[in-house]
């Protein structure tokens, strides 16, 4: 099994990713915005992860396959993309329940990946016919790129991986990298190994707070340079599993690559989260008139608790009725909320949205 020794470079990556994690957690998005970003991210992940395996669909075609009626007959490339999307939905639900990593869990994910395919490709691979070598072959030369461990060793290797995940004190980012490498390298299935590895690696990240609310696609970064992705996993080692891939001499090659991709991914999530938040703020502000914006700025600056229109009218030098009319617009667009007593407005206060986005609103008002 791949062994972990944290280098200074790996530590730098982890520190930067942790910083991004904090930034993302401080950006408050509406439920609607989160769901929209999450669905779009799952589509991108489904396209990118299957593309790594040679799926020929364009991103638009992949999107159309995902959105199509499930009763339609799908070609194999379309089914692959849909399966990955369904697997992401499955894992999203399991993460909410904190489902424990197990061999059964691994098998369930692969079942999603191979849904609609030949039944013999679902589940752990078995013995090959006499004289036939199970290997990953180069599509152009026909030579074996990788010769995985014997099928009889697979159950024990998976048990070792499951035990590691459930008992280790390693940082979750490292655990996710180990899961990714080990599942690709053990190659427990006849088909779907890479997709299952990426899905379960992502699950480990999500389970430990590094899934960033499901926003953004890590798979996209793996797919930007397919050759670099596979070279990082192979680490220049011989094709035979037992000749070094079981315990690679320079595992930092893979860990540095994996962490660098997560850092790029987390940088993008920061941008997406912040831009989505600002878009909503600017969109809501666009419905306000100049005097209504002026009132909002004053309220954010001077009124942290409840207030009445009379208090504000005195400070602004306008009538009580004028303030009430302007407050109605702020209530309508979610910046202020009224406090009711027997269906009558007793006072007002800033909404949670305004409080959480105080700095961004002030910036947008300037």
C-alpha cells in the first residue's frame, strides 16, 4: 500500500487549501444559488471524469444526456455520463448521513458507474480464461500499460484500504489521495475503476468538509491534462503491480499532483462563491432607487438591532411616511424584515442576508 510522509511542499498545499476552505465557509449563499451551482458542478464532473476514460461526448452532449428523460434509450457514452451524475447524487445523500467507508460501499458506487452495462462487469473481477492476461492495454500499440494484482488478492487489498480509511489519523486530503491511488491501482473491477476511484476520493473530501458544498469540479482539473494525470498515478513505475506500484518509492509524485489539483479546484470555488454572492447582491440592489439605497446604507451603518421608522425619519430629516415607503422596498427585496405584533408592524431589523453580507453590500453601494 502507498505510504505517506508529509513533505514541506505537501504541507504548503494543505495550508493553502485550508485557507480557501475557511474563505468559502465565510461566504453565505442562498439555498437556490447553492443548488444551482451544485447541479452545474455535478454535470461538469460527470463530463470530465468520463472524458478521462475516453468518452467522446462534448460537454453540451453530456449535459443533454443528463437532462434527458430517463425512459429514453441511451448510447453507451450517454449512459456513462448519466451514471456518473447519478452516482454523485447517491454520494451526496450518503455524505449527509455520514455513511462509513466500507467494501460494500465501494461495490455500491461501482454498481452505479456500470448501471445498464453487462452484469459480469458489476462487482469484483474474477479469474481470466487460461492464457488470457487481465491488463490495461494501450489502445494504439496493444501493449499492456498496467497489469493489476491477481484477482485473488483484491479482497484483502480492499480490506486493507477500508481499515486504513477508518482508523488513520492522516489529514483528510491525504486520505482522499490514498483512496484515489489505491482504487485505481488495485483495479478491483473489470471496468469502472477510474470513475469509482474519483467518486470515492471526492466522497472522502466531502465527508470531511473539503467538498466545498459540492460547488466546483475537481474532476475538471484532472481532465485538463490527461497525460499528466495518468503519469502522476503511474509514477514511471513498471507495468506490473508487484514491481513497485504496491508500494511506490516516490509517492510524493502522486500526492503533490493530487494536492495541487485540489488547490486549483478550491481557488475556483472561492471565485464562484464570491461572484455568485455579489451577483445576487447587485441584482437585488438594481431594483432599488437612489434614496432606498441611501437608507439601506444608513441602516447597515447605524442600526444593528430593531428600529422604528420614527427613529430613522428623525435622523434622515424626512417624514415617517417617506421612511415607511422606502422600507417597503427594502423588505420586498430581502434587505430588511418587519417584526409583527398581531399582524401589525411594530418595528424593523436588518435581514440575515444583509447582516451576513454587510461588507459586500456596502462595497456594492459605493
